[in-house]
C-alpha cells in the first residue's frame, strides 16, 4: 500500500538539475538555446556556483573555437571544374562499352538462378500408376528389378509416385528412361519428393537409367 | 549574433539572386545531361565544400581531390537525388561521408602516424598582419578536436567552425535534429574539458575524471 500511494502522489515540478544544466549550458554557449530554456538556465545559474564555473569555462573554450573558425582553412582560388569536366567526359566516353560488361555478370547469374529454379521445380511426373497396381498393393521392389510398365503421363495430369519408390526405405532406385534424365538425375517434382521422407531435400533420388523399351 | 554577422553566408543560405538559376533547376538540367549546368553547381559549391573538407584533412591538394570525387559521385547519383529536397545538404553529405571514410581507412592502415598532417605548417598569409598567434590557436584547436570521437567532432566542426545550422547538420549526417543537438552539447562539453586540460587549467583529479570519461559512450 505505501508503494501504491507513492506512485499516485502527484509529481512536483523540480528545478533544473546540474546534469540538465550542463547540457543546456553547452548549447547556450553557441547560441543554440531557446529563450524559455535560457530563462530557466539563468535561474539555475543564479543558485549554482559549480554551474557558473562551468559556464565560464565553456565560454573560454567556445571563444577558442570561434577564433579558429575565423582563421579558417585557406581554400585554393582555382576551380576544380576544368579537371572535373575532363574526368566526366572521359567517363562518359567509356560508359557505353563499360556498361554491358558491368551488367553482363549480373544478367548471367540471374539467368543461371532462373534456370536452376526452373529445373529444381521439376517436370510433372511422367509416369502413372499402372492399372490394377494401386499404391496400397505395391510392395517394396527389389533393387535392380524393372517395374511394370507405366504409361506416360501428360504434364497436365495428376502426379503419382512410381511404384519403385513406394515404401522406399532403402533408397531403392527409381527407373527412369534416358530421355527424361537431366544431368544424370531424375526430374523430380516437389510433390513427388514429399513422398520420399527418407531423402533430405538436397539428396538426389537414386535412379537407374533404362531404355524406353524397358517400359 | 555578432558571430553570425561576421561569417560569410554559406551556400545553403546564399540562394541565387534575381536572374540566376536555382539549384533545383540546375540539377534538373544536369540530370538531362547538361554538363554546363552541373559545372555551375560545382562552381557554386566547390569553395565551401573544400573549406569543410579542409577542417578534417588539412592538406589542400587532398581536400581538392576529395571534393572532386564528391562531385563525381554526386553527378553519377543525380538520378537518386530527391528534387523536393535541397541540393546542398545532399552534396555535403556525400562529401563528409567520403572524407570520414578516407580518414577511417587511413587510420586503419596506420598511415596516420607516418604521414600525419600535424606537422604541416601552413605558410602565413601576407595579407594578415601577424597571423602566427591565430594559426597557433587554430592548430591547438585542431589537436584538441582530434581527441574527440568522430561523431561528436563532426557535429562540432560543422556547427562551430563551419556555421551550419543544427537542421542542416541533421540533413548532412542523416540524423534527427534532436540527436544533433545532444551530440553538439556533448561535443562542446568534451571540447571544454580537453581545452582546459591542454591549457593546464585542469587540476589532477579533474584530469583523471576526464580520462575515464573519454571512453566513447554510445548514446543516441
């Protein structure tokens, strides 16, 4: 209860403390203080010998800065424009040939990224489950055996997992014809890969290239 | 106020008088490939820009090179410039950043110690009766400024040596004006302590307190 009472007690308007005065004295020394703040500061100074001493000291150091400002650096009289103009002209003459060279690597990288994205998305599965051979009925195929022929799917058809990968706990290879292999890997769609939980996303699906006739 | 009257107007304030072309117009023409328009901008700002850079690097030829590089970059980035804003702060932001980058690289490579400009003596201007005292004081100020962390030193130089307003500095260093005011106050307080120390006016206990305070706090 005493704590609550303390919190509810109205705050008193306190006089400026020395820390605040120190900040404002520094601004006042360079004429950067508002009139209202200046009046409050003067009231504080009237009753604070320490701050009066600081004020005197600040005035001395500001005088030194003021004198240094008046001496100023000796700036050269000649203009830099003639030299700058020739530099600008030189740059502009180089620009037409330099620009494509500057952009070429960026464009090449962008094209490569697009190609990777396109390829990684894969193509729709080319194979459909053969009739009468539902996924539920399919058992683990032996490695190296050629699965029953799968009819080729149109890209617009729904995606189904080839029988050879169902229950593929031991990375049984997928049989893929040469014609659809890309860089030695099967083009795998995202959906297809999601059915292979044993494979990490970056791992290639093991494939055995076979001839079209095998199907 | 007297101080303001003593200084010459800086380019942000020296808006073109009747008949001359505004910055915005010149920028627009330069964007369309008119190099002469860009040349007008260069001639309008070069002295001021070199003067600001010289506050940081001291060597006149180096300052000219940095100014030239600043204009080159500005020209190449004209299409990124927002025409609703002022050209001056945008240009000075490029220049100040370029200069600070240059100094950071030089410091990293350790060249600062080998090729320090601190030993460069500027030849006195014969037009000034006896500039030695003023030059000495300016060099003293420089040495003290070098002891102040970069973010405070930059604001202090732009405000107290180059007379930019706090709002202009905010635009140049790309920070809020409140941040600039805080940094300015901190910078002046640090300068005051270091100045006292350099003048031998600080007693031993205050010197120790100052040294412990030197660690750069990263407020705001």
